[in-house]
C-alpha cells in the first residue's frame, strides 16, 4: 500500500491511515503490551517503511509469509520468507521496545525445496533478553520492494513475565570464549548489579527491565561451575551457572595381550576438560563398543582384532584415535604368583614362582629380580622358556633381603609385567673378614693396637670376641689376649725393639674365626724432627700426592688424626695399593670439621715394618683464630715499649698462622703500627714514644682473618735510669781516662818529675854555715815584712816600700799578728846587668838578719807581681842571683861598698840560683804564670822570691814536650 509520492504531505497520509490498516493480527496482540509512547514510535517506523516502499514505481513484490524460528541455546534466529526470487534481500532487526537497530545488512538467500528462503542470524545477547522485530525486503538491481510486515520475537521481559530472570541460566562453553548475560528484573523492582565470579561487571540497558553484560576470554571454571548473579539495590534476585572447559583430547592409544588371545586397550585422557557430571563429561567408544562404563581409560575386547578406533566426545567437541599391531609384538605377561625362597646359603639363595596362565610355559621370558638390603636396591636378570625359578648370587651372610620379580617377552620385548609381591628371607652366617688393624706408638716401647669395628657385612654374623697376638722374632715367643667383641683397641708394652715384633688379630663368630690380620710396629717418632708439608683442601676433600720410595713395591697406609688431640688420639686410616702416587681423602664425612688442623701420615710397607714416608698438615676450612694471643705484657725500655706474648694454642689457631698485627688504640679506633709476618716472632718494640698512657692490642691472623686481640696497657714515666746510666758511663769514662793517665804518668814518672818538679839544689853560701855548738837562742830576732807593690805609673821599675815598725803595728798589721816587730823593712834592688847592691838607706838591722838564721824567719807576701815587662836589658853574669822582677831604679845610686865588691858577679849568695818556673810578663805574652813558683825556705833569716831563669824555663818546657812525644824521660 502506498500513501503518496516523496513530496506528499506526510501528515495528510497519516490522517488517512489507522493503526488497524498497518498491523497484522500478531501486531495487534503485541501492541496490547506497549505503552502509548512506545506505540507512537512503532507507528512512526511503519510509516517510514511505507514511505520508503513508494520511492520507485513498479518495485519488486515484497517478501511474504515471514517466519521466525529461535534456538535459545545457540542464540540463533532463523528467518524464513516466501515470494519471488531476488538476488539480494535487506534484513532489518531491532529491539522492539527501545527501537534500537541491532542488525541491518544485505544478504543472499537461496530457496529450498519448498520454495522458501532461509537466513540464520546469531545474536550476541540471549534471545530471551528482550523482544526483537524483523522485516525483510527484496533488492534487484536498482529496484527495491516494500518491506514485509514486521515479525516480532517476543522476549522474556514482557509484562506477563513479571518475575526476575537471568539468561543463559546454564551453559557449557569453551575456554577463551565470550558470553553475554542478561538480567530481567521483576516488575516494579530496581536494578542493582551483575557479578561474574564475585566480580562486578559493566552493563548495558536493553529494555525497561532487561540489562546485559559481556564476559570476554573466559577461563576454565571449577568443577561446580562459575556463578553469575544479578542483584537489586538490596540483595541477589537471580543468577546462572557457567561451565567453561575444553573438548576431549585423548592420546596414546595402545592395545596389548596378556594371555595371547584377548586384547586390552589403554589410552591417555589428555588435558583436563574441567567438565564433570553426566551431561558434561567425556564419553568413549572402542570399535563401536561403549567403553565409558569401564571406569577409566581402559577397555578390553574378547578377540585380538589387529586394529582399533577410539572415539571421545563431550558437549564441546569430539576426537578420534586409531592403533594397530601384531599380537607377538604386544605381549605383556601377568605378574608372577607364589614367590618363595627354596634354598638359602650365606652367599646365595634359590627363588621359585608360578604363572597364572599355562600359555607361558612355551613363551621365552626375561625376568628381573630386585633385591633390597638396608634400603640399597640391586637387580639381577634371568632368561628362559617358561622361566619359573632363579638362583641369586652375591649375597651377604647373615643379611636380610626383600625381593620381587617381574618378567617380559624375550622375543619382540614389549613391556614388563607388574611386580610380584615382596618376599623376605635371611642368609646364613659365615666366618668374619680379617679386621683392619693399625698401631699407634706412645713411646719407644709402649703403644696401642687399634682396629676398625667390623660392619655387619664384614662380620658375617654376630661377633663373639677378638684375639690379639704379639710375636717377637728375637725372643721367639708370643703373647695373646682374647677381648670382647665391643673392644677395638689394646695397649701393649714391648720388652724388645719394635722392629722385631709383629701384631696379629682375628675375629670370631658362631661360624668360625676370621683370617688373621698381620702388620709390623712402626717406629716411635715423638723425639724425631719430621718434615711436614702443608696440604690445601678442595671441595672434594684433601688431595695428597707423593713420590714413591726407591726400590720398593709395597702397599701404603695413610693415617690421619686431629693434630691438637690429647692422648689417646682418635685415628682413622685407609690402605692404598702398591704403586699409588696420589689419593684424595673425602671431606664429606663427619670426621673432618672446619677450623681443625689434621695430620696425615703416609707409611709404606705396613704389613712388614711400617716406615713413615711423608707427612702433611691441612685444614678442611680455615677460620679466624678463636682466641687471642695469651699473656701479652708490656715493659718500658727508655722511650719505647717492649711487647711480648705467648703463642696461640694450636686448637685455637683454626688455621695456619701468618703472623701477628700490633695495633695502637686511639680512642675507639685501632691504628696498625706493625705487621709481623714471622709467626715465630712473639715480641715487638715500639720506639720513640712520648711520656703518657698507651693501650696496645696484639692480634694473630691467618688466611681467614684475625682474632679479637689481647690488650696491653702501660704508662711511660720519665726515664731517669738513662740519666743515671749516662752519669755512670761518664764517670766510668773519666775513671778509665784517669787510670790511663795515671798509668802513663807512673811509667814516665822520671820524665814527669824532671819536667814538672826538678830537684832543687842546695844553696852554696860563702862562709861557715855550720851550726854552733851550744844552746840555741830561741828568741826570735826582729824581722821585716816585705810588701811587693805594683805601681802602674812606673815603666819598668818596682820598689819595695819601707814600712816603719810602729805603723805596721798600729795600722797595717792585724792585732793578733805574731810577727816580730823588730824587722819592718827589707829592700833589695836588682838591676839587669848590674851587681846586686844594698840601698844606702837600708838600716843595719837587715844586715844582721842573715846572721841569726837559726832564730829568725822571713815572711814573704805574694801581692800580684804583675808589672809591665821592661825594655830588654843586658843579661846578668852567669851564676848570679836573679830576683823575681826587675827592681825599680833607686832615686840615687850610692857608690858600691866593699861588701858589694866582694860579692862580685856571683851575687850575694856566691852563685846560687833558685829553681822556679816563673818569669816576668812581657807585653807580647800577656800575664806570666804566677803559680808553682816555690819559695826558698832556708836557715837564712830573709824573705825573698826565688825566680826561675827565663832561658832555663823555655828550655824545660820544650824538652818535656818532646820527651812526652818521644816517650823518653
């Protein structure tokens, strides 16, 4: 029906139409459930479709009798229609309530045998979620037919279905697929949320009551499925369960025979399908026979067919497997029955068993017997036709065994049969093996015989005793001791040299006595210096190597023990064959511990006379010393400190010591001041330390580190001992020097006396100086005091001033003087080159003083005779008296008297010259010496200086110096 052309008035067309003219009977029923607003939208769509059908004149005939068929499980809508054939058809599908187009495409369709056209559409949402409307039109070249009348697929959200619903309610899908769920809430209720596996999902509103969500890439579900729930604002109102899994994927189909007649097939189910339950599980069929009830991946056939086909299926798919084989290639015997041990010996046993099928009697079989002893399994193999017995060899006496057996076809071997049940039996006893024995010497004549306990496999039964025998070849006698079976050492004392003694030991049990173990006794090396090498441990143990001794072909015994052990030491050893040059002692045993030093000793010819060939020391793993150096002491030595300490005990070294480190403690920090790389040096001197308090720390170290350190404290005091020592050294040096000088002087005493203290000749005086006979007059005669005065104003003269006797007593002389007051003046003038004269004013008393020599004395006072040296004067005549100094020229030289003439050239003493070592000063020589000028004390009552001869003085000084150099007196 057409309502006008494109330019016609749509309103006029609508006024001419009524809803009854456009709707079919089905549409009328659907419109009863629509509101007025929805109905208005529906009429607008129909109007648009009618107007579209009037765009061309003479269009194709519109499709007739459109039908809808829904498959809710597959969410597939099948659309059928009739009418003339057209190349293409336009199909329009929309949600009826909200008028939302969900599909609008041009498709091709072919008529079926009935002349009807069919096209299938798969919906993303379940078809129950909301009502769908469908219309179809034909398209041919540029001509388009009218739209067919809309057909409606009613959903479950219509008002007549007022309760809450969810779709799909239960479904099985593959892993990784996408599924859309819709929730239809009850009439009058409000929507809340859709949750998948307790996870809230995003949603889309499809209609007034319907809401949808999509879960993509779904993972495998649990055995009970995955829950999808819909809730309102308060609680869960509806839900669904999803089963996500895999289609079946069986593999490894194999068929075999056990009895040479029937077939038994097995296969692997493959990956888990995650689908359980009667409807969802996987079903199997073998050669068309249902095998699902067999209770596993196993199915048997009554006859051997040679080829087999297995089919497997579930709701997600199907799979197929095939297999084929000859019977002789697939024989797998059944398990043996009635396994027993018929004969049992110490070293072997005989087993026997039976077969459940008599057809095995002619079948060539290969069988394995598994033996288990002390949890160590071993296997022995046997072959034969219809094999039903076997003899087990290599067993151990008095040993319990568990065994079982399995067999297979020897020809075209396929698979082993199942294991038979275990059989347990015990072998008989036998005599023990020879013990492994060694000797440890404590001294030259005492030691211990040590042997390793026999294991259960070595004792061959319960031991009862050991017998130890010592035999001396020199004494030709032996001593035997029977020891209980728990004893493994025996002390001994030798009365003869160890080289002639041999040790023999045997073990005894109920079956007999073991072969004897014999060896010689090694030499005691406690006092012998033995060269010790260091061995480096590896991860595997202690690798040791040596050079074999010359001209020997003996075996070896390697012994090891804890180096720091106390007697008796725990020992272990191993025997090595002749010609061996290296071995490795495994360190994975409980014997070796880190931080412990072990000694390894290699002996050659242990069975004859053991000789030490080489010795090593090693650590399995070095550790830092556990204790510091003991007894660290400090002693002051001058400005330094001497530190001494003792060696770290061997058990505390825990490694080979590399030396010691000396630290100085500064507050909380230790400063290294010395690194001693010689472990044998256990002292160190710290020098040049100022006075103060110090703390030193000594630490021993090895390759693994250093110990905690031992402190030493000291306070340095001022070192007075050195000062005292220096004084003593100086005094000793001076004493030695004086001793040397004294010795030289003593040996050269004549020369010294001549040089320094020459003999003074007696004065030669004129007249008779003999002592008069009679009583001496002891009354002191008057005398004069001579004062030698210096007058710097005189050039070369010096006078003696006369002091009157009265003035001397009153002023100059002390009150307590004992000098006589008779002689107060004495003067003598000596001039160079002139005879000695008496001054004219000299009183007569001075002349008389010489006559009373026995009763008078002369006092001479030294008063610094230091006058300036006069001009050179003619020397006085030889043999005359020479005064100490040049006399001052008198004011007037009186004429020579008769007395002066008598004196002449010899002077007043007749040629006497006093001995003295003093002379006058000269301007060039400085001050003349004033010491050592002796005063001549004679019986003459006079006071005068005895002055040396200058010529004699110079000559004496030169002569004694040359004499000293030449060593002559």
